[in-house]
C-alpha cells in the first residue's frame, strides 16, 4: 500500500520532505534568555537595545521590563519576595526599587 502511494505521489509531482532542518533564529542573548531586535533591557549600568545585527548597544529608551531570577517583569509590576515582607517595583530604567509594605 505504501509503495503504491509513493508511486502515485511521485507521478503527480508531490515531493517528500526527507530532511527538514530547522534553522536557529538569530537573537541577542542575556542571562540565557533570547531577545529580538528592538528589545530593550537593563544590562550592567545602562539600558541596552538588541540591534539589527544581534548585538547589544546602549540606548536612551526605557527598558521593556526588569529581570529577576531569570524572569522578565513589565514596568510598574510589583514582585513580592519569598519572605513576603519585601516588595520591589520595576522602574522604566530596568531597575528594581523596594517599596514599603502596603503601598
């Protein structure tokens, strides 16, 4: 049955994809996370942007968010630490600011 199907498909011009390889998408990398061109994130002492050549460059733009323990949080998001007493708020420059409990 398979042979007949293969013959029929070859006669109709349908090709089999024997070796479908997936090409890796180029990205900018930071702490094991990939970012697309145009993404902004705090790295070191400044906000960086992923360039069209997949390299990090300094920018005056706001960060897209803040990294904390490998996760990306949006601007103004409040992250509660495991002790439940410490709350940190993500700032537009990609840094965290500790806020008082209850605020």
